[in-house]
C-alpha cells in the first residue's frame, strides 16, 4: 500500500436481501439493480468522492447471478451474467472510493436502498480501523497495532 | 510453480483479465491453476464471482496483502503449494497494493518454490488520463516490476488516445510489451499466453 494518506480509500461493504412482489422479469430486475449501482456511484460523487476506485455488486436470484461494476464518475455500469424471473434476491455490494467520510457514504447507501430497493434488509460491514498512526489499512487487525492509553512506545 | 501477480489500480479490470486468462490457459495448455484473491473489503466479491465461473479460489479478505496480510499471503501460498501443487498460482492483490512488496515477500520466503515469476500490470484506458495524474506514484511503482502491461477497456477510447496512453507508459520508464486489450470480450488476450 502506498504511504500517501491521500491514497487511502473509503470502503463500504454491505449485504442486501429483498424480494419483488410481483416478481420481475430478469431484464427488468437487472435494470433495477444496475440503476441502484449507478445511483451509488453518483451518490458517492455527491458526498465527496474525487475518484471512484470501484463500485461492485454481485446479485444472486434463484439459479442465476449477475456481477456489476461501475468505475467512472458518470455511473456507467458494466454487467456480466443474467437473471431469470426474480422474486427473492440477495446482493453483496462493495464500494471503494477516494474522498468521502465513511458515515456519509453509509448514509448515502441507505438513502439509495430506500429509494430504489425499498424494504430490503441491509447489513453494513464497517472497517474497524487501526490505532497505529503509521498504518493506513482500514481493515487492520494486527494486535501489535493496538495501543493502550498511556502507552510509551515510540509511536504513541 | 509459476507465480503470476496480476496487479493494477482499483477498477482496472484485474478480475476480468484473470477470468479470461484462466479459460485460455486451461483450454490450451491444461495447466492446474489456483487463484489467490485479496479484496480490499470485508466482503469479497471478486472471489465469489470467480467461484461462480468454476475457478479454484483462496480468498484473503479484510486487509491488503502487501502490508497487514503479507504473512497471510505467504502462509496461503505455502499451503496451496503443499496441498494442491498447482502449475500456476495467480495472485490478485488489492488495487492499492505495491506489487514490489509482494514479490519481495514471496521471493525471500523459505518454503515457497517458485520456478518463474511474472507480473502483469493492468491499466484502465477509459480512466488513464485522469488516474495517471492522481495516482502517479503508485502507478510508477507498479510499472517498475511489470513484465507486461495490459491497457484494458480499449473499446472506450480512440486509437489516438490509446497511442497517448502507450506513450505515457513509456515515459514512466517501462519499455516492455504493452498490449491493448478488451478483457471482457477476450480481445488481444493471446499475447498474454506467451508468458506461460
């Protein structure tokens, strides 16, 4: 990883679970999921992303799945795979962008879910961060990077 | 064992390159291949997608293999080599990884036998004009260790833009092969197979 702090992205990961009633035709469902991913990308820009690393999702419904990816600020979505008629579905989404505050990013995600995929169950995974001032890994879990109050190590 | 690192900034299409490459390698050469996937997030999507396409994938999640998960990578390579003995291990680090740190780690490590090491750097044609300015130093670090550079998503740029990208890559000091590809359609991916 680069040592430049400005290159440290803000990550957001979430699982979504929902259903369409009545069920949607595959193409219609894929369009809805694609609209959601596009909205996430545009929303990330709205909350301060100066660069999109990637906004990715994989959706499973019945026997089918689609993977989707958006990497440009215009929210263009590349789609791979297809779905048949969709009733129940699950989605894993991974947003990695440069610039926004993590809380703003999460609030944006919840807003887009409410608007585009209302009624979905959402589980957000948080980066726990690290107490070591020289470590830039937002998912760091190295025990030696945990510093107690009053620690007399060189870094604290 | 051939150790192949497929590196590049976030969103350049590393996973798509690997998926396409693995199909070709398996079909044309019958190699046994294992992928080690390092998603920069608690939820690994790339690994899940690869598994759905029938790939053998080991995932290292929740950190970056060039720093906090370096030990995890080495352990994983050791275990994979000992238990599965693949012909090729393909490692996809996160888009923020410094590939030179990964290369040093596996080369210096006892218990890992590497016959050949190849580094493929993928860049995104669509975003290159913007990203090389924003991420010049990480990009230079990646190019320093590249054996081949793939300029991906060529369907999104003109010939003129593509020439500009290749020229810029040269100005960064990379004088090896630069291939223009569209990985999701398998366009021009054949050159990559010469590495194997």
